[in-house]
């Protein structure tokens, strides 16, 4: 999959079948749309293209008008979005900076300059609630009329539902906010996942007293930055970590701003996903995980973030979280075994 910032690049395909959207989470509705896009592109012998925006348009307007409440909680990072689009078989992705120029662009100008001149669109697929252009003045009817006049095909896909509920980034965000990881996984088509490079933290976990079996150096953590100030999920989770060995590692993770720590730590108060592996892989040694790309599946929420008033209280809290995570995994493993037996 080729990735481009903007559309003025010689490597872009001269023509494509394109769909447009933020694709936050790349949920099952997005996946169904991308499957349809792929089928239509195949018939026309042209590549598929996703046109997406960074920052999210609502992030842009939240900053512009100094109203942070306008910004949506973010399901996934740009890295995770691109990874999921690749898994869906997309040929090329255009990450278009959402700025004042784009925000003020008329629908007609967007069609001509972006879709036709920029991307060479021959087929455009949009959702049933698609709006575009300044003041969201453009809609499907306008796009379809332009297609008929200028020679490109336009199609619209209806809502995708799971168990009678419309799947959208909004409903995924709501499930994550409630800590309903099972429902979120149903809507996403896989467990909720965050990936990235392991970065250095304060190494406070090494200073905590060893309180659980296998907790070498106290509570060593794998730290990933969540590059948005408002994640859709937050709290303490039982997780599986992929990328540090042949088998996933069980762990407990904190996603948030770490209220018990100094906000002036080395990560500058950023949102972090801090994961403690219940059984640290000894071949990695003390420093072997830094810089590696890992993928963390958040399977079950244990509780919201808590503020502890001392390192001793924090140590006891983490130890209890580890015990609760082990109890979850005992049940989780047995459920998977039972499911496998039922299938056989």
C-alpha cells in the first residue's frame, strides 16, 4: 500500500476508485465499504484509494474556535488507521492535511481540484451521511450530479449494522467510553488495538517493590504514546501484547494521563499506554523492548484510572490489578477452549 501526504506526487496512480472519510477505527462498516470499493475497482482495472484527513476536521474546528469539546475522542492513531487500511487491501492512501484552505473550499472546487485533477477519480464511493466542502454544503446528490456531468461514477453505501445497531465511529467511541470492550470488538471485527514503538518513560515501575510472581524489577512497563490528547478509551485493562515473541504476552495496561505521577515527566504529560507484562520475556533483558513496534489488544476493562497518594498505595493497586488480570485470563482461556470444543 502506498501512502501519500497530499495528492501532488508523481507516484500517484493516474486514475482510481476512491472513497472519502476519516476512517477512525476502520470498523466493520468501513471494511464493508472498502470491500465494495475493491470490487468496483477490479471491474474497472484501476487501483483503490482512500482519501482521509489529518487532523480530523472536528479537531481542526475545535482548535480554531477554542472549543475542545468539539473534538471527537479518537479511536485509533494514524499508524493504526493505516495498518488497518493495508489489511483491507487498499492500494493507496492520501492523507490530506485539513487546514483553512480545505475548510473553506467550495464543494465544486473540491470535486474539481481534489477528486478530478488531484486523484483522477473514475469511481467515488461515499457513505449515506456524506457531506463535504465549506459549511458541509456538498452532499451525495451534488456529487452524483457532478459525476453525471463530468463522466465519473458515484455510489452510496447504506449503513452497516451489527445486531440491529448501526456501526459507526461514534458508536465504537461510545462502547469504548463505557468500557464495553466486547461490543467494541464486535463493531471493529477484532479486539481494540493500539500499536507503536516502545518509548522510554520515568522507569518508575522498576522502583516499586516486587509484589507479584514474575514481576522483575518491580513493575516494568512497555510505554506507547497515543498521539492524540483525547483517546476514546481510558483506564486499566487486561491486555495481550504482540510483537515480543512467538506467542502474545498477557499483561495489564494503563491508558491515560497517569494521575499518580508527576505531570512534568519525560513524556510531557502525554497520553500513554503503559503495559506491564505478567511474565516478562527473559531473552529481552532489561532494555531489549525499546524501539520495537508492538501491538496491544485491550480485551477487558478492569476499572477507571485511579489517583494514589503514595508509591506504596500505587504498588498495592498495581498488584491487585495484576491479580484481577490473571483471573480474567483464566476465564478468558477457558472460554476460548470451550468455544474450540463446541466447534469441533
